[in-house]
C-alpha cells in the first residue's frame, strides 16, 4: 500500500521541482548552521544568534506581500527562476568573504538579510506553483511532501556542515550552498506548464496587495490560519533560531568541531522529527480529519517545548527535539494547507504571501526578543526562555480552543462545507 504523501511524486513536474528544491535546501541548511555556529562562537551572545536568524526571516515578513503580488502578476516559473539566480549571487558573495578572511558578524547579518530579501519575493511563487504541478486531490500531500523535503534538507545539511567545518572551513559550507541553487535553475528550465490565461492587472502594486488582504480577510479559514501561525511563530517557533545558543552556551560545547557537531546534531534531530511527523500526517488526517490533527499538534507543542528546555545534555535534548520538530511542522503544514485549499486561485500567491508575512514577522520579533531576554538572564537564559515560552503557549492554545472554537471550525475542508445540507 502506498503512503498518500508520496502520490505527488508521480507527477513529472512536481518530482523535478521537489528534487531540485531538496538539493538546494541541503545547501541552505549548510549555510544556516555554519552561520549560526560562526556568529555564536565569535560572540557568545544569544542576541547575535537571534539576529542572524532574524536577518534570514525578517525579509519574509517585509517583502512577502510584494512577492505575492508579483507572482500573481508575472509568470510564476520565470519569476522563481530569476529570484533563484539572485539568491545564488548573495550566497556566492558570502562564500568569497569567508574564504578570503573578510567575514565578520555584522557583514554576515547583512549578507543573510540580502539573500533573505530575494528569497522573500520568490517564495510566494514557489508556494503558488504547487497546485500547477499536481492535481487538486494531491495538493495536501504536495504541501506536506514539500515541508518534508525542506526538513530532509534540515537532516542532510547539518551533517554535511559538520563534515565541512571539521575538514574544511565556513567558506566550504557557503560554497556548497551557492552551487546548490543551480539545481533549482535547471529544474525550472526543464518544467513545462500550461500557459496561464492573461488577466487584467492594475499598474499599482499596492492596490493588488490590498486586494489580496481583502480576499484573505473575507475568507474565515484563511483569516484564522494567518492569525494562528502568527501567534505560534511569535511564542513557540524561536526555539529553532536559538539552537546554536543551546548547543554552544547552554550545553557548554567547546571547540569548533564540537560546536559544529552539537549544533548539527540538534538541527538534525528536529529535522528527523519533522520528516517522520509529516510522513504520517496525511494518512492520519485522512482517518481522523485535518482539523483534529491540527488541534492535537497545537495542544502538544507547548509541553514539548518545556520538555526540550529541561533536557540536561545533548542526547536528551536531541530526543526531545525529534518530538518537538514533528509537532511544530505538523502545525505549520496544517495551517498552510488551510490557505492552499481555501483561497481563490486568482489571488493564491498574494494570500499565501500574507501567511508568510505573519509567520516571518512574528518569528523575527519572537526570536530577537527571546534572544535579548536570554542574554539578560545570563548563562541559563536560553533554557529559561525556552521553558517559559512553552508554558505561555500551553495557556494560549487552551484559551483559544475554549474561547475561539469558531476559528478551528473554519479551518475545515471548503468542499465539505459546500456539500453540507
């Protein structure tokens, strides 16, 4: 019996883009982990660790709506192709600076921010392209499999980073990332899609963004999903960006090989949990319903954050991250699928960009805020902040399900609502 999650790979176009994105994400995670280790080891300041993560994700909050409007205006495949070329440029500059000995934390943050800006205006096109790569019945599995691919990169990339930093240097990891983007360029050039029907567009980009906001606000499920991902990203998600600080400062790992190996181990653990969880989610959702799975994941996320914060060593922290990674990505994928399934096709990229805006902006605020608070709290600051965020999210999830039950009812399948008497 086939797992439902693998069905989209039967479509040639999806398989091409998915495979290329996996290669690219391995490189992206190599750069992300290497930058986190570099900045944390150079400064031993959780705020700098938060800043390097924020520099990557803040552009997603600032520019995703612009990227969504552009993706709905232009050919999505070509737009994604050109933004990938732009990401390649920033990755190459970062590699050159590292290899020539001219990299320092402030420059690393600036280059990460530049690459993040290009990624932010391109990512809505990738999300909106998914329904064009598979049929409608396979969309939820395609969204899930795309998230699994991202987290497979989270597994393979950190392992490759540990090898690169042990045998080579930071620059080695950055070079691999720059080269990995070429796989996406090749796949997009090989994909053949039906020509999109032309549509009348206004010359004012802001008007198109406002129209997308109106569509998202008018659809209860989209409105609820965008709000819920913002709250989740603000309170729970910053544990992701603070992983290097946990490995190096909280767990006391010393020396570049041990710091790289420890950070990589934690990131890989999160990725393993995410992939295992996302492989199971489509089949579980088919049996008990997407909304029930989403509710369960949101209720479990807070306690798992507390468990992770309490772990005393690398291996126990890694085991807890397997559970935490699967739970968090189940929430993220479940809410993203709501938007994919409920938004009208003509405004798909713009509404999805608002989802990314909510996720990235909230995550950035939470990451910088928790990093700054951890710095003020001293040696045990990251541990205390992680436990505290978990307790807050427990209270938030319980309150929302008791007092905002209509939000969760609106996250269901629109087709089922139409068929209901």
